[in-house]
C-alpha cells in the first residue's frame, strides 16, 4: 500500500496533515517526509498488516469501515488512501462527534452515524466501496460483516473477530469452528490469531 512503511515491529503512514498528531502518536521524519507511528498494540488493523494480511489497497481505493470509533485507526487509512474514500460507520454518539471533527481535517473520511446492522440506511451511499473492514465486538459480528459485504462493489474484506464476544465460555478452537461455518458463503484467503498483540482476536481476510 502506498504511503505505508514498516520499520521493525512498527508501521508508519505518511502524514496527510503534516505537523498534526491525531491521538498522541509519535511523528517521525524519514528521508525528509513526516510519518505517523502506527503501533499494532494500539490498532487491530495495524496488527493484521504486521501479521501479513495483504489488503491490496491503492491510493484511490474506497473502504467501508465498520466500528470506526473516534478514528485513530481510520486516520492511518486516511494517510494511505490519499485519493480515495473511507466511510466510517459508528453507533456511539460520543465517538461519532470525534470522528466528525477528524473528518473536517481529513476530507477523505466520511462519517456515518448508524448501527452497522441497518444497511438499508446507508447502502446506496457506500456501494462504490471495494473493501470492507470490520472491528465490532458483538455476538453477531459475523452476521454484521456478511450483511455489509453484500452491499459493496467488490466482495472483499477483513473481519477482526473478538472470540470472547461470540462465546465467552468456549475454547478458541471451538469459536473458530463456529466462525468458519458462518463464513461458508465466502472464500477465506487468510486466517490468523493476532498473537501476541490481541490473543483473543482473529483476523479473517475473505472474498465473496
């Protein structure tokens, strides 16, 4: 992906708004260019990339991001997709206000205040998306992902599953078997536990 580099166990994205730190992350000048540190211990999306998930995103790609929160991880996508768009769906009133404030400085971020289960409310807006990313720790997180995958232009996406949210008393292996069954309608390209960053989270890169 353009504007993304890796140094050791850290990622760095070329800062779209030079001189501005979004959430207190370190700024670093490399070969005369300012980058923002993207720590995989603070971002499950960064952890997925460090662990070898190839999202195949270009500078002009459009992404639907579910569980955008206040925008710390989405801001790094904003650095990468400089000529693209990121639709950020968030249900929390407090978080959406922060995301809107971020979008005022980063024009490629489009906040959507809604429940990601209610796809009819925004499907016509986001149907040009070529990739779906989801980080929503709910019991029905796989269903939410598949619903949204069905409304985007290219049926490709990365689902980060929080296993404890699906079944707190089941072993990891048992939960993963359940998730694979739920994902039987899509092709799983890569599956990996996000250890050591998030031992109870698993990434699933899929295509429809």
